């Protein structure tokens, strides 16, 4: 066994606070302390493998563009506070990252803004442009987020402000080596929403606010990132979630472990596994986690950072766009990840990954299906889609990324991918249906899957 970092007794103590209880059916579950962080270990990540139930059908490269002038990627619907689909005078609303198609496919990230779409049937979407004044928004670019319509008709519009190290509010842009300076913060603004014969309108744009930044303790700051420089830092993708079982509200986000984190024995695996497993030296710089902040006010402007829900230190660098599906007291913690963000010695497909926990949002999460995969791109078309988001009823939306045509050539997508329907059943999931491109059917609140 080779370990990059020293073990500290203090960190081990964290796990000893797990109390093992038992459900009526006799199956064991773990109830955990408030500061418990679950672990996706190298041993578990070694079990990642495609199965028929978790491999997406191949996407036809003769797809239509939902908005021909812009690249479309990460997408999310407008949801009510309880998670159900918001319907405004018969319209469903979706937001997506957009950038003009004049910019190259690979250059789109630094031009990203959030565009609005609306549809009456949930299949034919009208692109309504960027609803905010981006000179007032934080960040040189705005990355993924979520959107909630409250009981007074206000739209809470959460996004990632990705800046150039905060210079002039992030507006002093310097393209050279931008990834090393891609500081990220969680931001929001608000709108009124209305609909008429001309479509859906977001008006009365509110003040833009920064609602959370990395603390350096649980969550890596840009300066901490720069000391190792692995891939890119993460403090992004705010996802609003009201827990149906407690009524408490949270923002989940993609983070990375902050100061003093270490690659602990539990990040590697159990004792048996550790006897034979060698951890490659650079694995310690792969420090992904799923962050969480408690929402302290109704307007979702005051947040308190809490310890991460799960970490993949030593296993995977990025747990992107985290979100949840709830079924009774089963919590499915979902995230997207890439082949290239696995730590050395490990691999897995670009896909939607999931961890199941019982009894509460903070839980001793274990990979679903034993593999952790919920939706994987097929082996023969490994980058055809990305940025899957499971909705509360198991519909899974995503965008067409880099599918291969019949000659094996990459065709850049940048539009909605066919929606998938996934069933969740205890510790297992299954892709049960392929729907239309970009399709979103009405869905109910979190907690009632069936
Ligand atoms: C996932 C992602 C998000 C981020 C966006 C930036 O596709 O990496 O985490 O917000 O893309 O383009």
C-alpha cells in the first residue's frame, strides 16, 4: 500500500459516529452525524462499468437544432419551491447555457450566458434569448445553475459567476491561461414572470448577489487550487432543493476539498483492498466533492456552508451539477462526471452517476447499481451526450455533445438530447424509455417518485 498523505486520527473519528440502525424490512442502514461526509472510494470507483440497464441508446446524428444561432449545453427547468414543474399560463420554461455559434465549440465556455426557452407541449421549445443584463451579472461568464418559482410568483435565478480572479468584478478578461484563474462563486438574481400571446417574459430583474464563496476549509479557494493546478477548480452549479421530508432548504453545488484535505485510508478502500492497491502519486490532486449550504431565509440570499455530502478525493476530480431524486426516505444523490476527471489508475464513462442514502439527505451514500452509473454514453459513442439532469420523477434531460457520425467523425451537437426515463427502485435504477429531444413532461414535487 502506498499513501500520498498521512492519516489523521481526527478524520477517522468522523466515521466512528455512524450508528447502524435497521429498517422494518431488516435491511441495515446508517444514520449519520451532521458533519458526516460520505466517500466514493477508489475501491468503489473500480466497480464502475456499463450495463444494459444503464447504457443510453445511440443518438442519431441527424438531429435538429432547438436554437440554430446558439450552442446549447447544460439545461434545467423552472421548478416550483417543492420541485414540481412550474407551469406559467400553460408554458413550461427551461434555462440553458448558451453561446453564439460564431464562437468555436471549444471556446463556448468563456462566452457562456444563460438563455431562456419556453414551450406549451414540452417538446417544441422557443428560444427567448438571455433574460438578464449581463453587464450587471457577476462573472465574466455565467455557468450552470437552477431556477425556482416561489409562492409569490418570483423567479429565483441561481447561477455560477465565473470570473477572472475577481478583477474588476470579473470583467477584466484575459483569455491566456484563464482556466488557472477561473474563480467561481454562487450567485443569484430574481425576476417577475408573465406570459401572453407573445410568449413568456422575465421582467423587473433584481439585484445580482453573491450568495456563497469557497471557505478554504471544506471547499477549495482559487489560491488553494493554484498550488496544485489540477484540471480546474470547482465551486459551481448551485442547485436549489427543498427536502420534502423536513421542509429544510439547501443549495447543493460542485466543490473540491479545501485546505489540509488528505487522501485517507477510506478514500482508497477497505483494509483488504488496501493491502494490494497502489495509489498513483498524482491521485491526491483529484479532490472532488458535492457541497451543500443550508438556506437561512425565504429569499434564498443567506446561506451557511456545511461539510460536503460526499467526496471523491483520490478517485475523481469533478462531481458536476449535483442534484437529487427522493423516493420516500431513499435519497439519490446524482452528479455528472467525465472519463478524463478520474484519478490516475481509474476510469469510467462520461455519465450520470448516483449514490443512494437512506433516512435523510445527509447519509452514508453508496453507489447505485453497485457501479454508480445511472446513464452512461454507449462505448461506441462515448461522448455523444453530457450534463444529464434527473427530474423528480426520473425523466433525465441532457444535451448532445460530441456524437460520432456513420463515418466516425465527431459532429458538434449543442442542442437538446433525447430525454430518457429512468426508474429508481431501492438500490437499483434502469433506463426504461427514450423520449423526444428536449422533452419535459409535467412532474410533481420531490419525494413521490411512483
Ligand atoms: C458541465 C459544466 C458545469 C459548468 C459548465 C460550464 O457541463 O462543466 O459544471 O457549469 O459546464 O460550461
